[in-house]
C-alpha cells in the first residue's frame, strides 16, 4: 500500500525543518530550559506563519488542510529539534475533536483561531482513554467543577479543551473564573504538563457523544512520530560524535563496538519509521484501523526510543551526561513521550482490547 509523503508534504516538512534549524540552535534550548517557561512565543509566531497550527484545519477555516500524515511529519520534525511549542494537543487533538463532533458554527468560531495560532488549546481527558490521571468532574449546565491532571500542551495555552467521560467536549479559557491551571516543571523542560482545578468554572459545551478513542489515537500517533524524530537526532549526533572523538590516536567510530551500537540504532529506527508513517496515514485513510495502529506505533516507539536514547548516550561516553552537550533534551523528550497518553503496557492492553482480548 502506498502511504509515503506526497510532494506537497515533503515540501512542508523541508520548509519546517529549515525554519527550525535557523531559529532553534542548542543555545536557544539552554535559554528556554533556564527560564522554565517551556514555551517560546516568538518561535510559535514564526511557525504559525508557516501554517503549522492549521495543518489539520480545512482550508475553508483558514488552515492548510494537509491531513494526519503531514501532521505526523511535522511532529517528527518538531521532535528532531525538541521544539518548545505545543502540537499533539493544540494542533492535532483539539481541532480533530472539533471537526468530529462540533457544529459548523462552533467550528467556524474556533478553527480559524486555532489555524492562526492565536488560540492554543491544551487538551485534557476525564476518561481512562486519555491516561492523564483520575479525575471527578461534574457538569452543571455550562459550569464545571473538578480536577484534571496531566493536561497536554499546557505551556503557553490560552484555552483548555476537556473531553469528559460521557464524550462531551468543553472549552474554557485558562484565566476563566474558577479555573486554575498549574503548569509545573516536567521531565521534558521543553514541553511542560499541567494540572487543572475547576471551581464552578463557566465553559462552552461544544459537543456531546464524541469519540475520545479517535482523538487519543491521533495524539498517540503524533507522540510516536515525535519520538521517532527525537531518536533520529540522537542517532545522528552519536554518529557525528563518533567521527570526531579520538581515542588511542583514531576516531572512536572506527572501533567495532561503536560501529555495532550505531548500526543497531539505525536498524531499530528504519522499520519504526514505516510503522509510524502508516499509523499517521491510517488516521485519515483507515479509520477502522486507526486506533489499533496508533497503539502499536506508540508502544513500539516507546521501547525503541528508550533503547536508542540509551545507546546514543553511551556512544558519547561521559560527555553524554553533561548539560553543555544538550543530549538530555532529546533523552527526556523521548522519556516523556513514552508515558503521555499511556505507556507501552497501557497501549498494548488497549490494542488487545480492540482485538477482542479483554476489556478496554
């Protein structure tokens, strides 16, 4: 089956990669980590001009309308640069939730703002499908009370889109009365999570009976792609270091043990790329298989990413653990991706349930 990138998607990826290479050197990541912000508004503004926030938004609402495969390529590129901007939640899960469940009027009110980057929606789940913590939210008309943990893309968020247990989707401003979003430091300093407390907070109930599984599946596919990009960067940096670092009068890349480690990392990543691309392709083209393939991709990349990050760090030796080298940004990003929306064990359990083996 043909599911590779089109010429348009390749151009989009190339432009995005060139932009990030110019705007996000290692020194910028150091500054961001030191500030604790976890969000770069200037970088986000530049990405919005390229159309990144609207990659899934249809053209009639001001977006690019490129689809989930292009979004997967974008996630892979963002992971490759450990970009400190929201994406899986704000640019994929939030617009997808609105496209699948909201009315045309609600879509017209929100999607152009998402596409322009002016509205950045963090995403939270009340149900277990989101794997973002246990909560107890009660709805009273258009007011909500309760608590949500592990809010995705909380850094720099202007609004929160909450998917409640019954499928209802609610949106409210981060600074709405009674809403408290505590954005704390996470393992990945470039992409903080948040905890949310609601006390009779006014919210816009935009839909009911939505399918949280489809939203989670798209998010899992994007996180798998993000891991793929981060792992590829760690491999590339390990190979470059092995060619430069000398020991006993010759580059360490000439040693058989180092060659084997780099070859193993490459051998793990190459088939993983096909799996991730197919999972992203399925979100649009194979809706009946989308959730299952996203589970497979997320679980597999969680394991592969962890091994690549470990081996790439070992190739660097003691330098791999230093702050100055910056390898830890990708190491921590991979570790965070592994747990968001469910770790490998959780995803495998969901995959088994989707195939009729046990309960979801």
